[in-house]
């Protein structure tokens, strides 16, 4: 509604009205357009490459894209003051302007950023910190490889941990438990899962009968190690010869 009122009723407004109206009209025809906002600088007010910039110099204009030329910046704001309106352009106060330039030039050394402390701080950074940052950047850059390696490592740890503990522990009963647990995990991972209603021995016999996996003797030694008080060294030696 405001757009319609500006174009066909009032036909007057601020620079932003003209810029947004032109951008919308171009986009309605499929022409890329955008509104830019900045300041209108009078090139004749330049002094020592300094330009006065005031709040009343704020300006909006439209930028339209042409394939052969890129972004073109036509200023659609009318230069004619609308009837019944009055606008007085403020003149530059050169006395004030030159005093500001003088202040800037006299304090130029203070306007430059002091990078020495930052350099010293970076030099004082311990070597391990630099290596840590470099390592993190490598991980971020090759994240897809890191994820695969982590997945393989975690999976291997889960399935191989019983076998690793088997080597470390000394108690023979616990060794048998760990060895059977590791074997059970591997069989489950390969798709030979134990049914909920099955006992350990029934599971072993089913694998022996259906898949040809000879697990029954191993399961018997495992159950003896878990439940029998008569489990001894000879049983462990027999298990090692299976």
C-alpha cells in the first residue's frame, strides 16, 4: 500500500523511497537489483584527501546487475525538490573541518594499532599449544576421514576389548568368561544372535546344528567356569586345545 501511495499518489519522498521502489520494480521483471546505503560525499570538499561526513549526508540508491557490465549504480532519487517542500543544503564549516583534520594529523601515531604486544604474545605461546592448534585444524579439514577412523576404532574396541582383557588378567575363570564373551560378540555382529528364550547351551547347539559352528564344547567349559566350584587348571588346558 505504501509503495502504491508513493508511486501514484504522493510522488514524493526520501531517497530510500526511490531506491526501494526501483529495486522492487526491477525484481518484478526478473532483473537482479539491490538497495545500497551510504553517504553522499561532495568531491569538491576534499582537503588533504579528507572529506567531511555528516548525518544529513546519508543516502540510499539502487544497484542493478547487467551481465556485461556487472552492478550499475543509477541514482533514481529526483534532484528536484517536490512542490510545497523546502530543503536547505548545509554548507561545510571549513573552520571546524580543518581543526578536525589538524587533530587527526597530530595524533596519527596514536591511531596506528600497536601490534608488538600481540607478536610477543604469539612468540611466548608454548610449542605444544601451536601443535595442538595445528592438529585441530587437520582434524577439522579432514573430518570425514576422522569420523570413519573413530567409528572403526570404537567398533574394534567394543568387540576386541574382551580379548585384550583376556591377555591381561591372570584368573583362569575370568579368562574363560572374557574369551566366551568376545566370541559371543563376534557371532552376534556376524548375524548369529542368541534368542531370548535360549540358554547358552541351546544357543551353542543350534549354531553347531544349523551353521556348523562348533561352539558346544566351548560353551560347556564356559558354564563350568561360571557355575562349577570344581573348575581347575586341567579344564583350562583342555579349553586351550579346542
